[in-house]
């Protein structure tokens, strides 16, 4: 038995290393996309939608006060008149305000549900973050070092004899 290792293909290790690097890049992008999308959605609920509907609530509340004042003035000016136009305006704005309040309530509920559903899922990704961020880069580095060592070894070891020695 020989004490020499038979190295047949360092190229296979180099190919595996290249595939591992591509996988690492793809996995990193995918994980960042997932967590980024979760954060963007949460921000959309917290900031964008909440601010929009809060502003609409304030604006519609002012419109309601103005419409109620117009109805009150119309009632003072002519108590016998039906003031149907002013009453319809007040009713229409109250319905609109009720819809806005329902949307604000829905956003509050969505924020709670969103955290309850996405939190555990994002937590499940933490081991993958550790793999992609720490372990796999170390594996690539170690594999690179092994390839260098094997290449150096292969250069030092003479090719194996074929069993037939050619003679004069």
C-alpha cells in the first residue's frame, strides 16, 4: 500500500465551491427580500395608511361640523322649512365619517394580526440567517484553503507508476 493520496479531480471541488458561492448570494438576497418586504408592509400599515386615514378623519370631521353649522343656521333662519339639502349633506358626511372610522379600526386590527402572523415566521428564518451570514462563508473559506492544499500536494507528488517500466 502506498502512503500517497490519489487526487483525481480538484476541479470538482472548485465547481462545488463556485456553486456554494452562488447559493450563498442567492440565499442572502432572498432572505433580505423577505424581511425587507415584511418591514415595508408593516411601515405601510403603521405610517402610510394610518396617516392617510387619520388625515381623512380630521378633514371629514371638519366637513361634518361645517355641514351641521349650515343646517343649524338654516333652521334658525327658516324654522318651518324642511332644509332637506342640509340634512342630506349632514347624513352623507356622517356615513363617510363612519366608513373612515371603520377603516382606522381595521388598520389597527390588521397591525395586531400582522405582527402575530409574521413574527413567528421571521423568527423561523433566524437559523437560516446564521447559516448564510456566518457558517456558509466560513465553509467557502475552508473549502478554498483545502483546494489550495490539495493543489500544492498534487504538484509535489510524482505521478503514479503505470506498473510497466520501460527499459533499454
